[in-house]
C-alpha cells in the first residue's frame, strides 16, 4: 500500500499515477510493496524531524525511515516541498522532475542503494534517472 499525507498546502494531482509509478519502481527492483507512506511537508516540519530523531542541525529535502523486511519494502518518506522547489530552481529543472527524483530516491534507499561514496552516488543517480523515465513512459 502506498499512501500520501500532506502537512502543507501541497498535494499531488493524481495520487493513483504516483502510487502506480512507485509500485513499478519497487517491482522493477525485484521487491514487493509493503506499506510506504509519503509525507509532504515544509522545511520547518522536516527540520524538526532532523533535529529530534537524527540529531542533525541542517535543512534537507528528504528523510526516510526504513521498515523494510526482507524483500517487502516499507517505510515513511518525509519530503520538504519547499526544499524540492528550491533545489529545482538551483538546478534549472522543473519542480515535477525534481519531485520525481526525490520520491524515487527514498524508495531506492529501501531497495538497498546507497549514496555516501562517489561510486554509490553515481549509481543512485543512474537509478533515479531510470525510474523517472518509467513515470513518463507509463503515466503521462
């Protein structure tokens, strides 16, 4: 089950399209969808999670809590819509493209991909690009 929650005035226009896409992302990695919650929020909301749960005093675009059990992918993915908008502006890309990148990033972590080393980060970016294309092909 893939659910979307909103702690800000942002809302996805077609939740079904996004849920189907995330399901496809997970299944394309040979995994099973458990319960994945996307929580869209603002910078302050995510900053407070970063401070209270991770002891990080920084702004970020995404924080994920992984509850994956074996091949069943589950977790809570918190996304700051403000941060995604700012990142998109800085990168010179549209908001939707950056949102897809961040949404896929969280679930790819649950599938076992890392991004701490240069090699891991390069593979993560390749996987994000691959998964973003799946949305465009299947759902637009």
